[in-house]
C-alpha cells in the first residue's frame, strides 16, 4: 500500500483527464436543456460530428 508521501502528484493520467473533460462537456450540455439529448446532439457536444456536416450529410473522417 502506497503512503500518500510516496505519491508524485505531478504525474497525471492524460486519458483519465481527457475523459473527465468530455464528461464535463456532456454535463454542461445536459444542464442547459430540460429534455434528453439526442445522439446527434451528443455527437456535436463531443466534437464527433459538426451540426452543419450532420445536416448536410457530409461524411466525417
């Protein structure tokens, strides 16, 4: 068991921090509406697909 004094707090888990950032983006979007977000809206919030390309049917890479 590691004692707190042995833990280097300068070391970050980049993947975990990225996941936390994405989660906070979703929570912020949910907080601004009184209904469930659609899959398309979630994609836009996460930057998976832009709203314009989704409407125009432009394929994403």
